[in-house]
C-alpha cells in the first residue's frame, strides 16, 4: 500500500484527518512488541559469558560519568509514557517513576551504581508492571500502594536517622559542656 500526500478539502474532515495522522505517526513506539524490544535492549541484550548475568545498553551508557545515567533515564521514560497513554492507574505510574528514580539516583554512583543498575533492571520492572495492568487491570494496585508505602518509609527513615543523631549529639554536647 502506498501513502499519498493528498489532504481532505476542509471542515471537520480536515480536523479528523490531522488528529488521526498525529496519533498514527508515533503509535509504533507504544506497541507491546516495540516496548518489549526496548526493555530487552536497555536491560537484557548482552550476557556475561559463563555467568548468566544479563545487561543492556542502560548499564553500558551508565558508565559515562554524569551524562550517561541521565541519558539512560531519558530512554527509560518511554515505557512509563506508554503506560500513561494506555491508562495505567496513577499509583502504578508512581511506582514506575520510583523504579526509574532509584535506578538513576543509585546508578549515578560510579562503578557500584552501575553494578546496581544492572541488577535493578528498572525497564524490565516497568514493562512487567505495564503488562500486569493490561492483563488484569486494577487487581494488583494494592502491591503498588505497598511498594510506595515501603519506599516512603525507607526515605523517611533515611532522613529521620541522621536528624535523630544530630539532635542526640547536640543534647550530649550540651550536657557534656554543662558539667
């Protein structure tokens, strides 16, 4: 089939044609087959011989200091964007964002962060979240809430422990100087 460059005359037909054309041009990017290929390319394309450890371009790009993790994070946004377009619940989108955030944040630590990024596989996690929603929508959202609650608790603890240590140190120093 050949594509023609002809446009409809005017009126409602023009608006309908432009709207359909806009959505059809980028639709291939959000197909399951394309998203699976992206997930494999970013997280599982290569194998370390004799180990079974799989990694993808995300782990390789992440080796570039500074810019690598940001670039890999931008490539990883395609799967959550596709999930948003397909109507995945916001709690699942928040979980996808948390997966990416953890991967980019921890992955920015030189060498150890790259090893973590290879093990974390945020794109595989997000692709599976998308597939889970498409297969059984609304059934697993309690898992997303539980994950986000645990993550919020861990972040809260990460801020509370140093704060508590500072308060304890100030109280100890005040008591030590008073004597």
